[in-house]
């Protein structure tokens, strides 16, 4: 079984991103800048946002986190977004999800300048993606594609099954795996919580991408021998016997599925690292589009 090691793959792409940034800096350009907005103090969101900040700085970007209390109103958050849209040195920014219930995620996403939308969540970016036009792609599905590319997984004509229909992962993943590109050209089936006999589909999958949010839902008996299995799940499961008080589990039962799959991502250390890498790639792309192209002879 080939371990689809996110550390190995993400390091490869991060080296390429850093060398591009070093090149721009050597020409006298300012570094790319990524801002993350976090509302409230959800532990997992705080971990992700800190990791995004750490990674961007390690690649030579500048980065900042804007922390707003969970009591912040929708209007206050929209005002922060309006300011970020206007700030020339902010090439890209993200608003960490989930947001408190009193704030409409859709309203927030639609307010982001789509050229700075390095999460690829704005309808303008999703629209361009579905049409196969250049756009900022959502970071997690993009990270999965980068993983498949790094490990040279053959995707042409394969049956890809995606479990999950979220705007962030499931929906864009199906669009990207079916497009006429590499990685892509798959025949794609989307499964979700109302799918009857999900194993009927998963057992026919050459490539299985699991983004159900249900810890260890995919077990060996649901996987076709030789399949490539990509686990997008990251759940914190309480465990008082470990220092942190919780363990990280994916949506795939790793120990059983590793016996039947030809390739499998670990959790942690798999897709999560690729998501960060996708975000870094998008920030570089936004910087090139919004700043470098408008200062051609600095
Ligand atoms: N919450 C879970 N995944 C993501 C992501 O990729 N971006 C943001 N902003 N929030 C998330």
C-alpha cells in the first residue's frame, strides 16, 4: 500500500511556492500578504488559522489574524470585509468557517472581493471553476488534486466516488475530478447522507474521496481492492487517556482499509496539510494577479 503522505507532497509544492516568492522579493517586490479572520474561539478553527499563519510566514509571506468575539454582529464582520477588500497590501484573505449561527456564511462569502477570495468560496470563483475557467479553487479539493498529481495517480476514465456534498469539499471535488484535465477525466458519482446502500457505490470506486464528517465510516468491506482512498475527514474525538484530551480521526478506518487499498492518505498528515498548501498556492496566485501584474516594471 502506498501511503499518500501529505507531508512529502506538501513540502514539494511549498518549496516551489517559496522559490517563486524569493524570486519576486529579489526583484524588489513586497511579499504576498494573507489575512485570516476568525470569529469566536472554536479550538479546531484556532488550530487551523494558526497553522495557516505559520505556513505563510515560513514561505516568506506576511500574515495576520483578525480575531473577533463570537458576539460580533453580522454587520461588524461585513465592515471588516469591506476594509480588507480596500486594503491594497492584502492580496488574499479567508474568513474561517464555521461562523456563529447569527451570521450568514453566504452573505459573508458574497461580500468578499472574489479576487482576494483565496478560499475559492465566492460564487464567482465557484462559477468559473464549474465552467472550467481560471479561478481561485477551494483549497481542500485543490489540495486533493495536488496530492493525486504528486503521487502520479492515474485518473483518466476512472470511477471516482465522492462521499459528501458540502460547498467546501464534496461539490467542488466532483466538478474538479470530472473536468477535462489532469488530475481529472474521471467518471464521478456523488454520495451523501441520503444515499441508499452507499457501499454499492464505494465498492465500485477506483478512487474514493471521503468527506462525510463521520469518523471512520468507511471500512475495508466498503472498498474495492486496489482502490485509491483519500480521507478528507478531521474529527476531534475525546480521549482522556491522551495529553491533549482528544484524538484526530479521519472518515476512513485506516487500519482495516490499508489492507485493501492500493493507496491511502493518513489522518493527520494527509489532506489537511494539502489544504494549507492549496491556500498558499491561491495566495501566491492572488498576489501575482492583483499586485505583480499591475506593477510589471518595479
Ligand atoms: N473550515 C473548514 N475548512 C475550511 C476552509 O478551507 N476554509 C475556511 N475559511 N474555513 C474552513
